[in-house]
C-alpha cells in the first residue's frame, strides 16, 4: 500500500471501503478512497460497479484492477511508461 503513490501520475490508486478507519489510513498513504456502492454476499464489492465508479470519477484512457493479494513487480513504473 505504501509504494503505490510513487506511481503517480501514471497510476492513481483507489481503494473501495465503507470503513472510515481504512479509508483514513489509505488516504494518508496517498490513495484515493471511494465507497462500496454495491456489495454481493458477505459484503464483497461488485467489480462491475467499482469500475463504473472509477470511470465516472477519473478520466483515463486505461483502467485496471489489482486484488490486494496480487504481486506488483518492481519494474511496473518502466512498463507503465511504455504504455502511456
């Protein structure tokens, strides 16, 4: 969570949460925070609506999703720079 802010302006990290403490902590680490608008069973956010919310809030050519369990490689800055 702490290194994502270093990817700006190429990547704007956004976390979805309805928990104030989580939102505050993420915001302090440079993340944008949006509420979970639609949740499925057991409160799991619905990806379709997460994309809709991000696309309605931020103007971009590319949008992506990364689960918290996915590993982001050290060369992502270079790779993102090649795409933009």
